[in-house]
């Protein structure tokens, strides 16, 4: 079987392990190239979106010309939907945003949606994304955001136990605030899903499964 070539464009090393762990098992038909520049997060934190977009464009050019992929997916939730659309228009290969399929699923029933984040700059683009998906679906939503930056700091230094403990506490707080669904705003948070069984009664959505469905649909449209 000839594998389909795709690229994952990352702004945090913390996103690579959960993504590759999931995709390696769930999508053996894909040959994945990971491209990483964690300096982009500093640009986004400084609100220098133009510089961030230029750097992303450099990485996408490498994905297209050097690695000859058929599709690229930006895995950083802090990158805005507008930026991804601009990049998609600038390249011949499709450029996806990892969390948009998740957003469309989260808003299906409307109502209150909890947004869990460990990197504060992610809240604005994720909230905007959810509101755009709600408008597209014709439903009304109310967002209930919470952020726990100490958890992300722990993850970056390899202290996964502290990260998971703080993130579980954050999710439990959100679940107690009368929300119908909780969205994990970053792919680095997906590692927690296996620990939620029996603890949280409402859906907790990560972008892993929904992004794979979008990748497969897009690749099917290409050929």
C-alpha cells in the first residue's frame, strides 16, 4: 500500500507525542512529517501575528516543495482561523486547522460549552473558532473558559504527573459549571482523555479523532 504523505506543522513540542501516538495506531495509511518551530508561540504571545504567519508559510513551503506532501495540518490552536485560510489560499496543497472539525462537533447542540486551556493565548482563537462554527450551524452558544498555565509549564519540563493533576482539576471545575460539553483547546491536552472515564459525565472533546476524519475526507477529495 502506498502511503499518503501529510505534514503536521507544530508550534509546541508537547503536541507531537499525543498526535503521533494516536495517528500511528489509527491511520497507518499515512506517512507523517512533523515540522516544529516553538518560537512561533512567542510571536503569538507578543501578538505579532504577521511574523507568525510568515514563519508558518516557510514551514508549509518546505512541506510542499521538500517533503512533497499532499496535505498539511496546523496543530496549534493559537493560530487563528483567518491565518489558516490565508495560508490555504497561498498554497496549492490543502492546509487544515486541527481543531475546526472539533469545533463543529462541539456546537451541534448549542448551549454552554466549557473551554479548557493551559496556554492563555489559545483562548481567543479557540473562542472565535467555536463562535464561527456556531454561526455556521445556526445555533446559540455560551462559552465558559478556564485556563491553567501552570499545567502547560509542567508539561514543557516533562512533569506529566503535575500537568495531568492540574488539568483534571480544571476539567472537573468546568464540569461543575453547568456546561453540556467541554473542549480541550490544545492537542497537548489530549493525553488526559484516557483518565476521564468514570470521572466526567459530559462529553470532553479533543481534536484527535475529528482531525483524522477531516484529513481522510480531504485526501479522498484530492484523488
